[in-house]
C-alpha cells in the first residue's frame, strides 16, 4: 500500500519521509493497513513558510469567512460521522456508541459552532478605547499555531477539529496540526473535510495543514521555530515538559495540558450519610473510558474509621465486578503498569488489580496509602496512573488532611463531598480554600469526569496540570485568548485601525470598553 500524503501548503502531497509507521487496533493487536510517513524537517519547513504566509492573508479575512469555515467544517464532519466513528473505533478501541457518535462527535461540532459564534460577536477581543488620548487596544491573532493532539480524544481534542484547533482558528490564526500516531487515519479524514471547507469559504488554503508524525528532535525544533506564534499541547507530562523547555528557550507561548490526579476529598459526614452511593460514583468515574480521561479521579482522601474501610471495600467490589476496558494502545498499558509499580514502590498497598489481563487490558486497580506515608514523600504518591487505576489516601484527622491538601500539586479539578445536613461545614471551610488554590475547577458533591463545553468552564489549572494557570482549553470565548497578542494603537488614524477599534461599532452588538464604560454604541464627536 502506498504511503499516505500530508496536507501542506494547501495540497495533499507526498511527504519527505524520514520513516514510516502504521497504527494498531488496540482491541485485536492487528496492524492496520495504511502506512503513514514520519516527516523529515523539510516538511516542517514547508508547513512553517506556508503558515506564515497564510497568517498575513488571514488578517484581512472577514469574521463571517472565519465563522463560515468553522460552521461549514462542523457540518461536513456530521455528514461523515458514521465513517469517522468507525475509523476512530478501529484505531482507539473506543466504542462507536455511545462514546464516539453520541458524545464526542457532537461535542466536537458543538465546539466548532461555539467558536464561530464568538468570531461573529467579536467581544472576546476586548476592544478598549481611550478617546481623550486616542489610545486603542484589542486582542489579535498571535500567528501560526502548532497543535499537538492527544491519544484519548480522537475528535474533541484532535489537532484538526478539536478545541485548540477551533480556538486558534477563531482567533484568526492558521493551524499546523501534528496528528497523534494512535489515530492517523481519523485525523487524515478530518483534515480532508477541513480542506474542503476552506475552499468553500475562501480562506487561505494553508489555514489548515497536517503532519502525522515527527522524530522527537524535529518536534522540539518545530516548537522553537520563530515562525510560530504559539503552541497548543495535550498529552503526558514527560512530553509536555520537553515541549515547554524548547518553547521557553525562545520565548514561545506554549499552552499545555498535562497530568492531573483530580483529587476527591470525602468528608466524614458525607461518608456516613451516603458512602455507598459515593463509592459507586467514584468507581464509575474511575472506569469511564477505561480511566483514560484527563479528569479521571486518581486520588481520593478519606478520614480513617469503619466507614472509610467499608467505602474501600465497596469500591473494591465494584471494580472487581466490572470488566476492564481495552486501553488505547500497548504504550498506555505499559505505562499504566509502570505507574502502578511506582505507586507500590512509594508505599501504596494494592487492594485489587495491578496486573495485565490480556491484550492491552489491565485489571481495574485500587491502591491505598495513609496520610503519614503521603506526607513523608508526596511526589511519587502523586504519580498519574493514566488508565483504570486509582489511589485512596486515608488520613487520621483534620490536621493531617490539611497537611495532605497543602502538599498537593496543581491539578485540573478538585472535588469535595460534604454532609447535606451541614455537619461538615466547619471542616469544609478549613480545607476547601486550600484545595481551591491547587485546582482549576472546584466541584462539590460530584465527580470531575464530565467537562461541559460552556463559556463558564475552566479546563485548566496550576502547574503541572497545565503550563499556565490563567487559561482554559475548554469554553468559548475564553479559550481563544490563549492564541492572541495584545495590540495597542497610539494616535493611529481611524482608517488604519482594525474595524473593531474604529468609531463606528462594526456590527452594532460588539461590546467595547470606551473611556471606562462597556458600551455597544458608536463613538461620536
């Protein structure tokens, strides 16, 4: 079978290949037939030059063109949804229904349409005007964005079509997508539809480009290239930190989503009231998508006592009675096994699981440690076991609980379960503010697994969950602001200003901060 082409400079063309690879069906171990290139640096050069030229052209594009592309692309994905889901299922072992067709694809197209709505509204750019000094500013495109897609969301986080992609395009930037090698054909099909949609909307053909894979050294060189405006990455901490180092060395903005344990704190009153129900919620959340979600609860804190022991036993039974899911790849399975061993080496006791159970499957795994063990060496006991494994930390009392919370790293989410009667209110008031500073999203009485695509969502958090605590990868229009720069115009003539900063409100509904007041009115006088 011939080597699959790459999408560069508006054309599907043969890659300048430094090697090749094939994806694997995780459920069967079968090597899938299509052969894909590992691009050499010359492909990267071509992509960077084409993206730089497209960035200049995009500055002249009308909001309705960019919004039209995002909307048209969403429609083309929906028209091809059955085929896309079938391909993604083969490459990831994620079920077509309900996961891919009923959940992830609608989320993906919804994100694209939300991004389009933000473009048409325009207020996300925060146009700010001082009429007395004639100084005006707004957020504007930062330049070509390199997007690394992860393995666990073949659509919603894909380098072509996912949240980072939608946000970067909506902010007016071209995207170079680096596909994940676990699902290259899925990404290829998305890139085909993006390319068609670009042609239908009159945007530069190089607004969307796609490479399948790179040698690690070329990937780091790519991140550091001065032709890029920013980088978006979702994946492991190890890879993310390498990318961050390369980008930081040249001052390149890089927005990372890395590891997170999403700690769950269950206070004594809640445990006494409804411990069995919470145990079921925890088990279900830990096993959702085989535990391969960035907001899977990897660490739960309980207060010592008979109720805690019963809770652990209930979770154990639920994990043992649920068949383990096929993991995304042999690499994920190997890393999960290694992480569980690392947790055990740090003192965690294996309650159940901890072993492989066939091809790319791992027994549903529960570990436990006590607060004293955690405090003695917190870092190894915060190892992310990406997959169907979780750790429970049992603390003696409120003082030890506070000490454990204070030693937590930065995470995407943190959940607190408390008594409905108010019995835990004093303890909540003591612990929640400490947890609040260590997580991007604080939840009460619910597990963190779902991430709603809404303007109020924060899918971010303190390092090392992400590279910067001030931004979100989910939620429009906030997600757009990562891929922008603040541009100021001092005494620039009106006709030379971006339309959003001219005296006339360009669409009549744009919110602008004029002389300290938010208004949709034209500027007169």
